[in-house]
C-alpha cells in the first residue's frame, strides 16, 4: 500500500504530521465547552396571554381557541397544547426537531397579529417566548438575613447581581422573592360615604395629579426652552394633601381626611424561604456556548468575596450548582478513558511480552484521542457525557488496527525479512482488511448522525467522536506504527528463537485447532446449539425490562405540591413548613428552599410546572454529594413520601431528574384523555386515577382536573343599578378597588418606580358581609349599599382547561418507583384501565404519552438506524471481498453478539434503554471486525494454494492471537466505564456493558461458528 511505503520511507515527515495533529488537538481542547449533556434547544415556544379577572372558560373561548386556530397553520408544528387558567392563557407549540426557532417565533407573531383584533380589549399583548437550555440557571442561591426581605432583595439587585454580571460567561442574574415596596392609600369607606366620595373618584384624582408632561418648545432671544409640566409626586405628604372635593359649605376635603397614605409592601401572594428562613433568591444563567464548569467556578470564586463583604449580615445558601454534576460526570468519564487506556496497554504487554510493539501500539490511543478533539471542535460539539463517553467507549478499539498491523509485521520478520521490508510488507498485507473493518465500525454511525429528535442530538456527538477516533487510529496504524516498527523492532537473528508471546499462545492454538476440527466435522450440531443459545437469550428480554433513559443520581431534587383546591395561602404555607421539616430531618439533605404561591411574571407563567395558585408550591432540595451520603436519591424520596402530611386532596410529585436537568423528558407515565364535555372527562379521569393508584411501582399520581375551584359570583341587578344611575362597569370597579385594590400611578423614588395602590382598609374587606355592605356612590349623589343592587351566588369553576391539537383533554401523570422497567409498568397500567377505556362514549379516547412515548419513538429511530447500519456494513464488506455471499458469512457474528448482550443485561440488572441500544448499534460495527480479518486471511491462503479446509484451519491458527488481543483490549478499555458508579455512570455503563457482553460472546463464537458457516456457504475453488 502506497501510504505504508511512504510512511516507512519518510519517517520524519510522518513524525511532523503527528506533531501537528497533537498541537491542533491541544488548541481545540482548550476552546471546547464542558457540559453535562449536548447543547439542545428544545423546539418549544410558549405563548403567554394575560387577561385579568377572566375565568378558565372565558380564557379558553376568547383567547386560547382564537390563537390556537391561527398558529396551527404555522409550518413544522408537531404538537399544539394549551392551558387555560384563571387570568392567563398558556399555549405551547412544539416544532419538529431541527426547526429554526427564530423564524418559527416570528411566524407565530405574524399569525397572532392577524387575530389580535379579535381578542378582548383588556387582554395584554400575547408574549412569545422560546425555551432555551442555555437560559437554565447554572447556580441558584438563597439569601437570608438583613432587616427585611425588601432590603435584602435590594442588596442582591444593586450589589451582588451587579458584581456577578461582570464575570466572564455570565448572561444574566435574576433576583426573585422578597417584599415589593408599595405606596398605599388605605381609604376609610365610612368617611367616603360621609363626604359622598366614591372609591373610583379617589383613584381618578390620585392618577390625574401625578404626571410629567411635555408642553413643547419656547424660543426667547437666542435660547430655545423645552417646556415640561411637572406635577409628579415628590413625597407622601404631597399625596395626603391632594384636594378631593369642595363641600357645599366651602370646605375642602383632602385625601388625608378620608384615607391613610403610607409606605408599605405589596400584599404577599407567595413566600420564599431557605432552610425555613424568609429569603430572596437569585440564579445565574450563562452565555450560550460558554463552559459551564468554568463559569460556575468563576461565580463561586466571586461569591466567596461577596460572602466576606456581608459576613454576619447575610447568609448565602447554594441551592443548586450545575457545575458540580458536570465536574463529577466529566471527570469520571476522563478517568474511565485514562484507566481504560492503561488497561488496554497492559493487556497488550501481557500478550506480547515485549515493550517494543507495546510502545508502538500504545501511541495509537493518545494520538487518536487528541486528533478527535479537532473534529469535536469543528463539529460544534462540546465535551459532555456523550462525547467523553464515546472516547472512553472507543479507547480499547483504538489499538485494534495497530495490533493487527504489528502482529503481521512480526510474522514477516519471522519469515526472515529485513525490518523495513517487513514493516512495509506486513502493514500493506493487512491494510485493506483493517480499513474495511474500521469502515464497518464507522458505517454504523452514519444513521445515528442523521437520527431525528432528542435521541439524534444525544447520540450525534458520540457517533462523531467514535467514528473520528477510529479513523485517526487507522491513520496511525498505517503511518506511525509501521514507521516505528521499522526503527525499534529487532532483527530475527537478534531475537530469541521462541518469542515469549508465541509461547503463551502455543497451548491456546493447540486446543483451538482441536475444537475447530470437531465443529467442522459436526456442522449441523454446532449451528443448532448456537440457535438454541440465541433463542434462550432472547427469552430473557421480558425479564430485562425497558426504559427511556436511565435515571441519574444528582445532588438536588425538586418537589411540586398542590393542596386541595381553594386552600388559602396561609394554610398552604403551614403544610409546606411541615414538608420543609421532613426534608431537613432526613439524612443526606443539605439545604431546602420553598416557593409557596404563584410567581406573577410571564416568565414564571410560561412553565406549567411552576406554582400557578396560592394552593401550589415548589420545594428545591440540595443534597450532599453522592460520596458524602449513605442514602441514595431514591431512598431519600421514599423516606420523604412516608413523612409527608396526609391531607385529603393534596398532591406531592417529585420531578424526574431529566426534567430538572433540562433533558426534555416528560413524566414516566402520562395518560391523555380527550373529549368535549369537561364533566364527562372528569369522571373518566377520576376512575383511571383511582385504578392506577393501586398498581405496584406507580407513585405520585396527579390528575390535571380535580374538583372545581370555589367561586363567588356577584350578580348585578341591572334594572336596580339603572335606577340609581349606575353601570355594571362602575360597580365592578368599586368592588375591585375595595377588595383587590387599583393601581393609581407610579411613585418615583431614588431611581426606582413604586406602585401607588388605592384600596379599602383590611378590616372592611375580609368577608362577604363586608363586600355586600360596600357603599357604592351613584352619579345621583346617593350612596347605595352593594346588597341593594347585587347578590352573591356560589359556584365552582375548573382551575384550568387543558387542550391538545385543539381538543380538550385531561392529563394523568405518575412516576414509577422500586423498578426501572418503564415498559412493564406502562403495560400493566394499560391492562388495568382497559375496561374503563372500552366503555368510553364515542368521541372520547386515550393516548399514552410522556417518557413511554419518548421511549417508543427513540427505539423506533434507533431500530431504523440499526437496520441501516447493518445494510451499510454489508455494503462495505461486499466491496472488500468483491462477493455478495461472503459478507453474509461475516454477518452471522451479529446474532452471536445478541447472546452476550442479553446475558450481560440480565446478569447486571441493566434495562434496555436508549443508552444500551446505542451500545448495541456500536457493537454491530465492532463484532464483524474479527470475522473480516479471519475470512480475509482464509481467502488469501486459498489464493496461495491451500484447500478450503486447510485454509480455514491455518487461518484460525494464524489469527487467534490478534483476535483475542483486540477483543481483550476493547473489553478492558471499556471495563472502567462498565463498572463505574459515580455521577453520570447511569448513562455510560449500559453502553459499555452492552458492548462488552456482545463482544465476549461474539469473539468466542466467531472463532467457532464463522469457520463452519464459511465452509457451508463458500464453495471450493
């Protein structure tokens, strides 16, 4: 082969090329980002529309349906789902993976603009927001201390956030929690009635008296003056002394005569605590593409300085740190890579018993790995669990080509050739075989590169990593290895008569020859025994179980809590306090942060998992590192479940780790019930909820449609209202201002804008009796109690109305516990609820979604990838052998690998998941390599005059050493990954175990079965 000849004759050139590759790889490594998972921009866009005071039914009819109809026509929409809640509509548009979300968001805005005129006037402009994984917080802190949470929040915004924003790689610092300042005008309704002043008049006067307005320009002499009318409030006294009305006796009624003006805080609708202390929290997001680990470390270094500045005043609790699991996972992958490489080198030395070939082969590992960094950088990937896992997975394979080359060069030296001729002849002879075997391994990755969805994104980096590292190892084996061999190998006369490595294999070869003779004499019996083994191994599949992605043990967890509908904030807070105590008294828990009640901003509303009412809460829990606690993640959850307060109608749900890590994964079990009538849907959902709650391994069952929320409707008698000269709008405004309060402008103070709120003092608005006796001043000058023109009716309304694909639905979700077999649990759920689904009326149906649906889609994608991989492997082999029949012989190695895969998964208790499926695809490209090398040598021996029988026996004898060495190095190279137990091992170990199990069975059975199949299918020349 010309490349081999060039490399041996131009050794300095080869050395310089290798040096250049190492330099470029080092530069690429320094520029690569370090993440836990590959960069994923989930193709989901949220549309949030606020409509104050509207019920879920009103939201659905006036907003949700209108916008859904418009955006459904946008290109590449995969699913369209919505939540119509009190005061807000949330529509989530999921696009096909690969869609340009910037263009998609603009298309959505264009379609919304077309229907904007059909929305009610009071509706806010729909807000279109993309979900970007880079916006997920890198770090989250809870801060406690200070005089009050308002000043605490001010310190965080003005001092802490400002310093952190200047750190390299930081995109934003968001501060939440703490009291909000408010200038409050607390009116006395009795005095208002006494002076004949309405609440609406107070709002109007306060609003009208607070403005700065441009009045144009005046030119005088050589100067032009800008005119501004200045009437903005400068103090609370100025507001107190606002004149409201002049009486018939000429007396001026000021605001201070009917109201109290004071600086206060907005009425709390949510609480935030860290370790049971009132807190303000802040989280830091990194810039897209920035190295998470480096950004996290810079922030923590700066936080150490900040902590010193506020020592004794403020305590900062680190609630979440994405850098820690990344550091642990990536360092674990790097350790797997290093240990695997060392083990592969040691096993080579054990087999070869000579440092010279071991040294030459060992160079293939570091050079191939370093070269791969260039491809990862140019491909736009980061160093993450998949790319590093790919390197650790492939480290044992990186020496395979070099082993075959070295072994053949040795054989040529034993034939008496000079070093240079032996290097050229030995490497050239196997060049086509190792090229074909490498191409077959690389071929299996092409379908993975084109895989769609989240599965495609997860495996794409791994595919490129393994493919490029193997290409680099092929280049090294055909250039650097023969060049080194021509320098460091010893002549035949300078070596011992019997090589130590040959001594070791004499006994193995003799035994193998006897086995080979027997199986060739008993072909049918051999094939039947292997088929029985294959069938028995496949019978283990139901016992192995299936899941989407293995769960990881990470140092934090998140629980969503829903109290019974209608629970007031104070009662919800009391229940959450018990849950905080339960966590803090559990071993392994470091910090607990509780968010009780709804966040009011649109960003919080855009995520349905956030608390949406005062009856809902979230609890963030920071755990100690895995090595620093004796209990596992699942054990802590089980302990907490037993400690939770038993309140009828309450729901406690632990979010899956994939959801918290931004993995895009849904609940393990998700049952979507579709239909028109909400009442009928509620009945069906309740039946299904009750049924699956009793199933073993099913936990945290949540029904999205519980009983309705209690409502009190104030029904206005329009005829009576008209008699007093009142309109429904005037009455509603009086009620709203008295109960909730009405904003009457902005008070500017020290660069801060503070709301001015007008409302009735608290004792006069705490009961329905107070509301009904609210005096409403009519334009006729008469004060009318509300109960004279209106009455209260009690009712129930749904908390929210869910829709998908423009149809109403109710969603039931659940977690699984005590098992990893998602497929078996969902199958049991399907069987149990079948009687209910069979009895559903026409137009009502059930669809399973969640992680189960994700798993089915992923398995379908990977099965297609595996099928295409097998076709590509066949194409490569057919081209090499120039035969359509011989590749079929080699393909028999694949079912032989299945035997080992099933046994390994069963013995180790590993499920069939995306991770193990990917390992199976990689295996498909590896197991054929030994068959290719064996059959290629048989063909060469036949061409040199051997009979088919003798060629099979001789080829087996010649190739058993490189076959066993390459299999051993690959297995040992992956062994550290397979037995690793640190963070991130849940994703890496199944891949390695799959490859190891399949390779062990395929290696030994290949040496026996392939010769038999070859003797059957290939004719004697």
